[in-house]
C-alpha cells in the first residue's frame, strides 16, 4: 500500500514539474503572437497603425485585433476584418480613433487555430487624445562648437657659427725613465712579511663557521630521532 502511494505521489510530482517547465519554455519561432506598437500607456490620436506578429505555423487559421474601453473592459470590439494570413513584425491593423471619445482603452490580438481554439495577448493599455493638442517635441540642443586653437608655426633662425682656427699642440718630449739598478747577487732584498693578525682572524672565523654547521647538523639529527 505504501509503495503504491509513493508511486502515485512521484507521478503527480513529475506531472507538475513537466507542466511548469512547458509553461515556462519560450514559444517556438513559428508560434509568435504579440503587439509591439503602440507601446503600453502610449498616447495615440487619429489613425493608429497596430504593429506586431501573428504566427502559429500549421495551426494558424486567422487572427483579429480588438479594442475595449476602460469604462467597459469586458466588451471587445473588432478592429477591421478577420485576417487569414500570418504576419511577422508587420502592420496587423489600422485603428481609426477619431470617432471614439478620449480616454483609456485596451488593445489585444487574438489568433485562432485550425481546431477552433485560440490564443490571445495580454491587453495593451493606450490613451486616446484626439481633442488635446499634440505635444510639441522638445528641440534638441545643438552642441556648442569647440573653438579650434591654431598655434603659429615657429620660424627656424639660422645662425652662422664663427670659424674657429685650432692650433696644433706642440709635442712635449717625454722624460727619460732611469733604469733601476740591478740587485747584485748576495745583496739583501726587501722581503714582505704577511700580516699575521689577518691570518688569525680568518682561521678563527672558519672555525666558528664549522662549529655552527656542526651544531646545526647535530640538532637536525636529534629532531629526526625524536620525531
């Protein structure tokens, strides 16, 4: 009993998820129905061209455009005739508003299928204002031209350099270098004795470095032994 109940619940959940996915999925390219002009809350007057798309592919039968007054939102009146051909980003119908009183109206597009079912767009709110003067377009401000600064071209001055007469230097005779007397055999020569203090300092420094290395190696071996 529990297994059957779990199966029923699982199937119900799958049906709900699939229905939501199909509802959220966009319409195929061949199934489009929308009003793109006039835009929502746009003010219109005179003859208004209603632009949009009405397509359902093989299921398409015809489409129609309707309007309703905000005073009677449930009463829809067709605009023009039924249209038996699909339209894509084109004029769906022309709405003549001069005979209608000013106010708020709704527009909608209805596309009927071959089996008699239909789909329709959400109502688009527009405002008819035939008795009101048309709004004057705000003139666009012309940009202030930026002044062009022209810099004068500098003139290159040619200055003649004075001729310099250089005199040849007189060669100075090199002094004669006296040869050092040769050391006779058996004569005593000066012998340099190395610095004993520097030798001792180097020896002590080497011993200190060797001691530090020895202690470091010993500590490493101790650590490896205890770890």
